[in-house]
């Protein structure tokens, strides 16, 4: 009997015990779950726990009205929750502090916000558990009282400082602000999200936790050209000259499986919310300036060389092409020649017919035309290359402002859509009623991001 008991106990000891991943949520009233009927089950940390299930323990250390600022009217540094968070042995820490720092009473100290944020990160990084630390951008505030939490100060002061801290500390940052910018209806008091709103936050953090990461890949080590590093909304950007063209590569804090990437054709940094959202998810963002060659053979040649360099450096064989306005000419003229190198296309109020390009002098030079009258017969536009484009069998998403005064939708996006569908191509057009050419993109880029994630196999 004793022998059997020893064998049984030995088997129990040999069975591996799966470690519990401890997640600590630091924040103010939104983290706590203020205004919800049952914060213990409805706050975003509680909903994150439900999504993750067994194997995870999510702890909520939210304190109403708390600030990151040490000199704030209710500093998180002075709370019992902060001491509890330090003792929680976290594997992952989410920090969501900044909204209350935008109050009038605290704005006088905002020049100390970055310093205090760095100190909090160092305090957490020095813990024996060496946690993964993720910074959260505050959600919007829709209140009119400028003495209280103020979205203008959040956008223009708090968020840039958080991004700078993330850049300095090489930490991840999640843009919750964009996820809520068009969801005022989810905030009954204009500040705190309801149950549906906290579910959005929980789902975003869940996706981050469970997404596989490639921490070993660093494309900067593969760039042979001399480059300088700049800050692209909290992410390192390598700026260099390639084939005598200004070029950029922004790397994520970690790469997603397969090293996906977005190739922006024109207008670097304009309406960057889609690019930022994809950087959060492990995509790279790249740029090679071929302005203003309007997608001619010279431009295609430069881009072919740039693609070869990036592919050799380890990026995915298939790129996500992003083209705003005349960027549409560039992306589709390249994809027409390289259909097998495209994962999907996102075009935005895109020019797709060079006959409607207003600068005829540049157009004549780029395409070696002698007379302006030759432009009408020019067959060098995406609208002329639909049969080549559909050979790639990749999905296309177009945003189209119905009142676009610069690029007529009926002669560009809508006609292109008809031609693509006639050849059984995959194209979706999202209409923006009442909008003109600007602004591009969407304040909340979720529909664009979800399209790209689906096309690249991440959904």
C-alpha cells in the first residue's frame, strides 16, 4: 500500500503545472468601472478576465480620479492600489492614466507628466517578475466643461507625451482614443464607457495578449544603408536614402507572424491612424518617395528595387498597399505588374485615371508626351489596367467621399469598381456621405484595420 501511495504521489509531482499569467491593470475610474452597475464583473479588467479564462488572473487596481502626476489633485502614487499593484507579481501591466491629468487643476504640472510616467515604468520594470508593460492612450472625453477632463488637452498634450515615453522606454502603446472617438453614445456621462464600451477595451487587450509575437526579428539590422532614427508616434522609424530616393521603415515593438507590412505610397504621416493601429499589431510601415513620377516606368523600377530589398530583409512576400489620392495611381500601377506580391489594397479617395490629373506639365514629362492633346489617348492608368490588376486575386478596399471635389468618384473609384466587378474581382467601397476630398481615412480606423487583418490572415 505504501508503495502504491509513493508511486501515486510521484506521478502527481511529475505532472507539469501550467503557470498562471498575472495581469495588473493600473488606472483611474474607467479602469475601476465607474458608472457601471457591477464594476466587479463589468469593468474592462473583469471582462478581460472572462475572455482569457483559466490560466490568467486579471487584477483591477483602478482608483477614481487618480492622476499619473505626483502633484496631481489625487495622485495614483499616493494610493493603496499602487502599493498593491507593486506587490501583485505581475507578468503584464496595463497603465491607463492621463485623463484626470488634463483637468484644469492639474495642467500646471503637465511638464512633469513624462518624468512621472518614466518613474512609474522604472518602478514596475524593476520588479522581480520583470513584467511586460503596455501603455494605454486615454479614451476621448466629450464633456463641454473645460475645467474638467478635456479632450483637447488629452489629444494635444497627454497623448504625445505618452507616445514619447513609449518611444523612450521601447514599450508598447495601445490607442484607445481612436477606438472611441466616434462612440460618444457609449459614454452616458460623456467620460465613462458603458458595458458595450468596456467590452471594446477588453477585446482589444485580449487580442494583444493572445497574439503570437516574433521578438527576434529586427529589420533595422538588415538595412545596409546608413539611416537615422526618428519617432513615428511612439515607434522607431529608420530614415535613409535608397536609390537616391527618400525612404522610411517603421518597425513595430514586435513583429507579427510572417512579418507583415504596409506600403504607403504618398503623403507620409497624413491621417496615420490606420498605420498606427497596424503597428500595434506587429505590422511594419514602409515608404519610398517616388513623387512626382505618377506611377510611370521609372517609379515602378524604384519600387521594384525597394521591394526586393525589403523582401530580402525578411518582410513578407506580399505587401499591403495603401494609397491616398494620387497614391492610387502609384499602388495600382505597381500591383498591375506585380500581382503576386500583393496581400490587399486600401485606397482612399484615389485618383485612378491620369487624364484627370491637373498638372499636365508634370504628366507630359513623366510619360514623354509632346502635346497636351496626347493625354486623352494615354493608357497608363489603373482604370486601363483592370484585367492585370484582378489577376492578383487580392481584395481591395476603397474609401470614397461622395462629395469629393478634387477627385470625381464617378470617373475614378465608382467606374473602377464597376470594371473590377465585371471581371469578378474583389472590391469593397465604403462611402462617406457629405465628405469632400479631405479628410482621408476614418477617425476610428477599425473598418480599415479589420479589412487588412482579414486579408492577411490575422482574422
